[in-house]
């Protein structure tokens, strides 16, 4: 949902005149892109507190996106059809972020998932992440590059 929101915002802002794109458009795109980036970062965190913190950042970025969209509307940059399309994306995304955060809080309070007191570091292998199989000089595996190439060609 966050990626869809970011893409729709991008497409809307691309149509604006240069001044609007460089001022409000730049801020709007950055805020919208930040929602998904923070959700992804939350997913990659180990501790509940860290996960929740990044979900709160995502929610804050969503509210910032909403702010810029409201200003865009007031400044006659956002046509009604774009406004309606974006509104349909924002509400369920906000609810999903809140539900995810609530679920993490509930799991933590129910002790369904225990956080370990053991420190972890980059040197420890993580079997379910392809990045852990990299040689020290590699940034991406051959499989990662192939996946990105196929993804780019499919778009």
C-alpha cells in the first residue's frame, strides 16, 4: 500500500509546473516515499521497541504526506480525481500501520515472542537473508542482481 501511495504521489507531482514540483512537490514525494521505507526498516529490526519506533516514523510520514496533500489541494495543484484516489490509499494504509503496531504491542505483552537479551551483530550469519551469504567484498549477490534485472525489465 505504501509503495502504491508513493507511486501515485510521484505521478501526480510529475505533472506539476517546475516551481510547484521543486517546492511542495519535493516535500510531498519525500514524505510519501518515507512511509514505505520506514515500514521496511521496522520489518528488518530485531527488537519490538525498534520495530514500533519505525512504525511510528512511518505513521508520522503518512501524516506529513497528508499535510502536503492538503496544501496541494488548497493551492489548486491537486485535481479532484487525484485527491479522491489518494484519499482512498491513505486511510487503509493508516489503519494497517496502526494494526501492525497494535499487533506487535499485543505480542510483546502476551510474551508470545520473547526478545533475547543476547547481543547480535553483523558478523553473525542470518540464514533467511541472502545478504548473510555475501563475501566481504560483495554488496549484492548474483541472485539479487538477477532479480533486480528481471524486475526492471518487467516494469
